C-alpha cells in the first residue's frame, strides 16, 4: 500500500485484484517484483499474507525507485549531494575496467603505468595502475602507497571508487591542482581495483538489484581472500610467551611458514600474487577497501586469547593505527556523523567510526596482520558503505562521501620519519633494522638503504643496526606539520668486518679465532709430550 500523507492508503492493484509480491524461499537469492505502473509515494506499507513452509517469520526488502524533488522541503533540496567532477560514474565489468585504465594511461602517460601482479583462478589478469612522476621506478626517499579493492568480488563500491580515484588524480594533475601535483610527485601510488575479478563477474551478472550478500564474495575455487594469508600472529605470540623475542623470532619480517608455501596448501592464486607484490615493493601504507559497513578497522584482526571471539588486540603501533583510521573516518561525509543510521546492528560512533579488528570479530590470517608482521607496510581495512553493490545512480554521492578521505589517507604516508642508511662510502645499506625505543616493532631499509617509519608527533630515540656494521642511535623529532622528518644514518663497519674485507682483498680467509685457539692448545700438548 502507498500513501503521500500516511493517513490515506491506496492498495497497489494488478488489474482488478490486489498485487501479491512473491518473496524468496532461499535466503541468499533475492526475488525481484515489479509494479504494474510507476507510482509516486512518500510512504509504503507492507501487508504480509503468508509465509513459506519451514520459513522463518523474517523479512527484508529494498524499494527501488527514483527520488523526486519535494517542492515543500527546502532543507532537503539544499542538502542534496551533487558532484562537479567529470568522471565515469558507472559499474565497469572486467573488459570495461581494463578499457578505462587504458584511457587514463593515454590521458596521463607521463605519470601512469598499467601492470599486472598475476592472474586469477580463471586466468584474468590482476591489473594495477601506478601513479607517480617517474612511473616504473622506485625513487630513493619516495614512499610507496597502495589501495586494494575487490578482495570480496561482490563488494563493488571500493572497485568503482578506486577507478574514480585514478581518473580524478589524472585530471587534477593535468589541471595543476597544487595538492594533487605534490602528492603525485612525492609519492609512488599503486591502485589495484579488482583483486577477485572472477567473483566480481558473478556479482555483476546479478547486478545491484539481484546481487545477494554472498554471490561473488569468494574466489572461483571458494576461498575468502581476506583471511587467506599466513597466521603470523600465533608464531609471534607463542615466541613472546617463551621469551624468544627477538633472539629466535624477530618482532617484524616474520617468515612465512613452509607449509603455506607448498603447492598443496589451500591458498588462492590471488593471495599468492598479493604476497609476491608486497614482498617486491617496499610499501609503507595501504588501505584495502571493503563494503557492507561504514567503519575503518585497524590491526590486529586476531584475538590473542584462545577462547574469545572478540577482544581488543592492539599492535605495538596502536596509537599510529588509531590516527590513520581516524584520518579516513573523520574526513568521510558520514562515518563520524552521530545522527546517521547504523548500517546493521553495530554502532561504531563511540570510537568515531573506527574499530580495532579483533574487538569487532576475530580473523586469523588477515591481510592487515600479515602486512604488519611480514612487511614494513601498515595496512587498514576501510569499509566504504553500507550497501555492497549500490545502484549506478548512487555512485556520484558515494564518490563525494569518500573523495576527501581517499586523498587524506594517502597523504598520511608522509607522517613520521624517513631517511637513508649509508656506509662511509655513501652507499645505501639494504635490510638495516630501524628500532624505535619503546615500540616493540622494527622495520627495515629497502634495497637502496632508504626507509620510512610511520610515527605520531613526538621525540623518538631511533637505533639502526646492520650486519657487519656498528649500530648508531640518534634522536628524531616528529612535528605536527605534514611531511616526514629526515633522519639519516651513516654506519661504520665493525673491526671484524674490516679485517674480513682486507683479507678477502688479498685472497686470504679470515682466521676463525676459536679454531686457532684449539690448534695452539694441540701444539702445546704435543710439545709437553
């Protein structure tokens, strides 16, 4: 029944009789019913008539229609969201996504590069776009950032937001927008819009109206990519309980277990592709865009107590992660709005639109936890909207909701300290360990000796260690202004390393001192005898 004043109701007719809308008997498969003729109404009333045998008395429905302007409601008209950005607001299937990337690359050939990180189970290439003033190369001192979307194939809003973002960055760079020019020239940005293209193609067939909560969520072989990474948390926490940190197990760069690397392990090819990508590129910060909720989740995503399904599980960098999450949530148009309706049952307002992953629901082997414990990259999950698959007409508003947040979050890669660790000849030292006093989590230098350490404002005691070199410590100050503080280190070789170098130069092997002592002892014994 429909009404415009909530007092007078008109029953929707189908010819001479009342229109009966059939529901569904399988909860994951939506059923579409169409009105015989379009109707204009402000209120809708549902009259349930019967329930399926063995069904539950439960109903969820979505009304699909077009908003009409209300001439009497000035405030609604004033707050209607329109965008001035000239972007391609539509849902793109795999072929259209590839074509759009090509268009962006042709528009901005000097700052973009298209590449792929591998293939899906069905053989679709996992395409990424790099945006940088020197695409294709890592510049010393320039941090690397990434956005990943579409790990769940049916959560399509993140995919479309990343495609809109790459168009926006290209257009604004060409228009010489100072903020975007600075971001592109000082950051190497990677955007991977569809990590699970096989799942997306399934969801795309159903479309916005008939896409269910799970259709296309998993990979073609039924794996949830989001928690398909190795569980390194358990390795770390068991080692901490045995007090083996950092002697036997480091507090960072934890190795992937052997079983996970075997061909028989239940690991998606898409997961393996992401791991190889993250090991190859020294990412500093990343966001994986998801859907179905409006919140930013930060690690750890796994509870430490075996018997619990929810409990706060902070990392040693909890304050930094909280800030990173808040930087996105606070600049989103709705995420921190206390007046907005909650997406489902959870209300994330008490933490301003952010949540520790494990205090929400525990997940072993998440991308966020793996990234933090195996690489230098701080990774967060950004849930960009209540609706996993919004209608095409809603994309301009969703873009406006997220645009500023997407840019602000990228800018956070320039927070903390950065520098280059060199030897006395000025050559960069790769794999040097950067430790911050009071934070039980280290990072390492990249292949050129450069590093980036995300930190909140404050004064820090930073120590650098590298094999064969004497360690070095200095105070580094992080201010409130945007831009990482330069904190370079020059390490001198240890005496033993110098001796080894000299002897190798003259073709001699350094003498192992314990072995030499044993020889001398043997000689003395023979002399006594």
